[in-house]
C-alpha cells in the first residue's frame, strides 16, 4: 500500500454509500475510517449487499466520535477536507502519501465549524451545472481517491 491513503466518513447515513466506499477502499488498498454516530448498523443487510463479500477483508476503523478520531491521528498527518461549501477546487491540491481524505454525512456534509477551522485544507469538487446541488458521497470519494492515487503515482 504505497500511497497509504485514509478515507474518513464523518457520520455517514446511507449504508449503500458506505458499502460502496468500503469496496472502493479495498480495491485501492486504502483504509476506511467511520466516525460515529452512523445512520445504520454495520451489520445492516444493505451495507453487506453494497460491500458484497469484501467487508471482512477491509481495513476499517470505527471511532466513537470526531474528537476520538482526531485523537488517533499521528502528529502532522495530512488532513484534506471535502465540502461543496469550500472555495478552492481539489484539482489544485497536491496530495501526500498518507493523506486523510475527510468527507461529511450525506444530508449536511461537514460542519461549518470544521470547514472554517481547516479552511486552508478544505476543497470542493467542481460542479459545472448549477442545477446539481451536490454529488453522491460514494462518487465524490471515488473522484478524489483516484486523483490522489494518480498524483502519488501508485
């Protein structure tokens, strides 16, 4: 796992999205972090269906809350936040090995407080049609994760 990328879902609500992201993390040899509260049970049949039979092979960590997640981070860990409320595009960001790619819940995204606190590390995925409010969470993670892998050459 040369890129050592970490995908972080803060309070995900839709089990199918989390299952699909879990499968993506396994396919890319990335680690998945789930930050409570979750909007579903991990053993939910929809989650298992979306993740198929891959879930038991996934490198996944569950954190009892946002503070607990931040407490586990190594010093100087590269944190990258994604929100439609952020100003700069992720296309201008240079990803680092071991980056934590942090996404908010489906209905509300990341909190304003978090985006403000980490404003220099918060990016958006450009949407070119104003009729589209946001992307599906699993699509957003896919876009960013593969760009990070491409940049890191792994």
